[in-house]
């Protein structure tokens, strides 16, 4: 039972973190991210909640959801502070731009090959 609950938490954390990641990207990369990754993440989140519904009580599902959402938000907050302390604003913008264009190239490559 514990392994099932841990797998439920991992599924919720994984899918919600990908959904939350969409807010970091710019509009053009965010659109591609939304179409190809975020929609799948929403389906994964719904599937994880359904898995939790079939195996646990509503109380455990809500506790797991709240825990996962708080954990993802705290992780993003602390990671943002850490990156801001280690890198300059210019370096962060350059790396963000690199990742956005890498995502666009990766999706185009995936679509055509």
C-alpha cells in the first residue's frame, strides 16, 4: 500500500511540475510547450488522481495533492532563488533563451523525423 501511495505522489509531482514549468517559458515556446507537453501532463495528472481514487480514500488523495502542489511550488521558489544568487540576470536570460529555442528545435525535429 505504501508503494502505491508513493507512486501516486510521484505521478502527481511529476505531472504538476511539468504543468508549472509552462509558466516559465515565453509565449512562443510556451505555446509549443502547452500543445505538446502540458496537455499530456494534464492527462497524467488526471490519471494519477484516478489511480489514487481507485486505491485510496478521498482524504489521502487530497493530502497527496496538497503536499505535491506545495512541494512543487516550494521547489520552484527555492530553485529560482538559488539560480538568482549564482548567476547574473544576463546569464539567466541567455540560458532561458537557449532552452526555449532548444525546445522549439526538439519539437520540430520530433514532428518531422
